[in-house]
């Protein structure tokens, strides 16, 4: 079946309109969005891990980097396995929703357990607590997130509706993460008496909210492709799925660009909070925490606004590849701005960088999520098989592999440049090197991602041509009984 996509017809260059049967009902869009917010609980973990374990409890940042590296590497390793399991799972209720239902409770319970460590625990105890509980948490979260991503990809067969579905999911995720920026200052409120009590109180409320949001999609959504396609196709072996990926050029371009962009961004990912706390505020964590709450909120608000009003319109007008590259260009511009806007005692200038980063990251994530549906069609057209969760796991794997390697190196960079949380204010050399690396590494990663995506081939016309061919194939296929 491997052959070039069909030649363009008379509609090339014409913007296609979404057919009524390809539109996803609002109920399901909301369910997918709420589920995406619940699946985003690792982002809350990453927001809090340095302020809590390093700045509050004094844990060595190199140890935190080791934990982040191991947990993200484990997360990346399990993604393809669980994505493949979700694609091959069969039950009377489908292959996605049952897995989401059974994983929601352990995911949220383990999320809360991350923050329930003994008072006065040693650094060694904190290290192993964070490592062991986070590995269990990520295992449960992967069952939920891979099934949800597969469900989202198969929600529609339409090129533009995929962007709208991904937009709703991104908006819910970003909106909920706005509140995450305020969790650290909330844990330090005087009403709690001490940060550990504040942390436990705040996080049990957050975990309960996550549980409710994780369960709602099970009732709000349906599986579009289960009876129609998935239940009738044979189960795929993992080796075969990897072989399909190797021969899928559009997927390889998307995942390679995300891998290198994620690595460049996350190799100094923790530096944002350190630059705010130590470069701008000179080690005054109380003032810095509230300021960073505003900064993080600005990042998320920018991401929401661009996801809702900018990128969907751009994508329809100029295509997903060009929109992706514009988002990457904005990220590079934000990196250059870091050299100018970070100034001691001038915290609000940081807004320029945070707003541009929010705009960039949202565009990269939105276009990547939307492209996966097109790539799933290309994969079915090429191989006759649909494996949405596995394809999603490949993008997730590269994203997490890049971030895990970046997170590992990040803490060691902090140690190498002479950072010491116990001293409060840092020396001029340490701060200067921190600023330089904070600019350089994401810029290099973004530049490489821009060029990798130059030859991405699935434009609007090709995707609609492939869709038409798949429709013809399904109509001509002989009826068959679902595989048990």
C-alpha cells in the first residue's frame, strides 16, 4: 500500500469546509478539554518541584534533576507500551474510555502522595520518596493520557475540525495551569502555620479536583472509531508499530522537531523561576513567589488567547506547517528578548518573555496535536491500520525524552555555575552564566526545529485527498465481524 499520496485534484489551493458529520459535538469537545486538564497534572508537579523541594526544603538541585530525568525517562519509556496496549484493547465499552475510568483514581491519589512526606525528612528520604512515588504516579497517568490522546485524535476525520478539537483541549489545559502558578504562594500563606501544612492542605484539594475532571470525559465522550474501524482490525505487534513509524516521514519530522525543541527548552527549563527569584529579586523568595504567580499566569493567558484566537485562524489560512514555524519563530524572538528584559529590580519586564513563550509553546503544542490526526489518516492510507494512541505516544515520547534529558542536565548546570540556594543572593558570575544559558539553549533548539519542519508534506489538500481515498476504501470493504 505504500505509495505517494493521491495527486491533487481541482480543489488544490481551495480551503475546504468541514462537513456536518465531521463536526464534534460541544459535549464531547468539553469532555476532551476537561480530560486534557486532568491529564496535565504533571505540569503542576513540574511547577512546584523546584520551589518546594529545593527552595523550601533545601534539596540539592542536582538530585532533583536526577529524579526529573528518571521520572520523565520512565514516562517516555511507558508511553509507547501503553499507547500500543490502548490501541489493541477490546471491551464492550471500547478501547479508550475503560482505561481512562480505571486509571483516574490511582493517578490522582498518587499525585497527592507526592507531597505527603514526613516532616523533617532527610535529603536522602526526600530523594527516594519523590523518585518512587513519582514513578508510580507517571505509570497511572500514562494509562489515562495515552487513552485520552487516542480518543482525541479519532474524534473527527476533518483537517480543520482537528485543530478546533485540539484548541479546546489546549485551552482547558492552559486555563487550569494558570491556577498552578499560584499554588506555591498559597502553600506559604500564614494561615497554614508552616509550608508543609500549607502544601498538604492545598494539594488534597487539587487532587480532588483532578479526580473529578479525570472522570467527566468517561461520561461525556464516545469512541468514534471503535465499532467502525478499530474492533474490525487485527491487533498490532509492538515491533510492527515501530516499523510503521520508521516509514512514516511526516511523523518523523514532527517528533524530531519536538524532541530537539523540547530538549533545548527544558535544558534550562527550571531557570525561569531561578531567574525571577535570584536575578530579578536577589533571593527574596516571598516577593518573588507572588511575582512569579503573575508571570506564570501571563504565560498561560497568552497561551490561551493564541490557542483560541490566533493559531486556528492562521492554520486555516496558511496551513499547519507554516503556523508551526511561526510559533517556533516567536520562541526564538522570546529567547533574544531574555538578554534585554531580565534586569534586577524590574520584574515586570519579564512579562515580555513569558508572554512570547506562552504564545510560542501553545502554537507548537496545538499544531503538533492537530497534525497527529492527519498523520493517523496517512498511516491508515499507507498500511491499512489505525493506531492513534501509539502515534500520540511517539510524539509524547520524543517530547518527554527531550525534556527528561534537558531536566537532567539543568540541575548540573546550576551546580556548575555555582548556584547555592542556602546563600540566598547569588554572585554576579553565577547570575551572568544563568542568563546566558537561559537564552542560548532554547534558541538553538527552536532554530533546529524550524528547519526540520521545512519539508513537512501533509498540507490541507493532501489530507483531504487521503480522506477521500480512505472513505472509498471503507465503502468498498467487505463487512466483517469484529475481532474478539
